[in-house]
C-alpha cells in the first residue's frame, strides 16, 4: 500500500474526529445561549441553513475563521473553543491560561488560547431615537441612548457610533434590539449592512444592493423587497461592521 495515501487518510480521519467534536460544542453553545441556528446563520451573512448543514451534513467541513470569530463573540466563548473536542474541560483550561493585561487608556487586551481580542473602553455612543409616527429613527441631533464597549474594529475610529435596531424590516437577520456598530470612515460596498441617514435626519438600516446615478437601491427582508433612495435626499451612508444580539 502506498505509504503517502495511508498517511493522508489518517490525517483526514483525525480531522473528521475533531470536526465532530467541534459540531457538538457548537450545538451546546447555541442551546445555552437561547439562540437558534437560523438566526445565527443570517447574522453571519450566510444562507438560513448554513449552520444546520454544518452540524448535520458536514458541509462545510469546517467553519471559516471569520465565522468562528463572530460566533465566538456572539456565544461568548473563544474561537478555539469552537474547534475543541472537550467543552467543560477545555473551558477550565482556557480560564487557567488566560491573561488579562492591565487596564490603560485604550482599554483591555485579552489574551486567551493564543488569540488576542481587544475589548475597548465603554465610550462608544449609542445614537438614535424613534419619533412617534415616523418610519425610521433619528441620529442627526447627537441624542445618545447610552454608551457601549468599543469593539476591536472601531478601536481608532473617533467618529464611530452604535445604533439599536428599532423595527423588524431586516428581520430575521437583524432583529429589534440588536446593537449595530457603525464605522463612518470605511468605504461602503454592495452587500454591506448600512445605516442610511436622509437630509431630514431620518435614518434607516438596510442592505446595500447597488448604486446608480439616479438611485441607491437597498434590500430589506420584512416585507422582502428593494427600497430606493434618491441620491440628493441621502445625507450619509455608513457601514455596519459588527452586530451584537445584546448590549455589551
């Protein structure tokens, strides 16, 4: 028998065992969080059955690193935990090996399982309020609804802010109450979730489809369809870089 083929098969068998354990761990974390696979899949920007297929059919064989990072943030674990064959034992090991650097002006550097995550100061403003009878919400007057922790993606963005989802037009991807972290400095591209502010101060959360000279076309899910905005009525379009299901 070809020795190279035998070695390759052994590696694949080892990987499959690790993936099975990772799937079990993900299932545990989802159940403990009270969330569901469909909502989490949509939150990742994937199709609604993405995580269900991963758990039941093994497709994909493993989650992308960026997906693991976001799931770890939402499920409050480490990315390494989503690939670990053990749950409670692994959690204890991570807790033992974790290091928290001293607090400073820029926040905390959390080093756990070899992966560094920046947890910034609680200084990011949550903007926006709902006006009775209005279709959107308003962020132009600087009214704050509170502050939240500054995530890594917005560490050095002084103009960054957060908004809460106020309606169900983007459900089930973005549910009412979700906290969106916004970067006004980052270029916006089709496929991005965006906060659109109109000249009258009213703001909307949509997904950008495309831009033309005559209209900015966006997508919403509930009811499903496209929404068009005239460019001369749009004051700003800011990209959503991160989403939290709960306030942090």
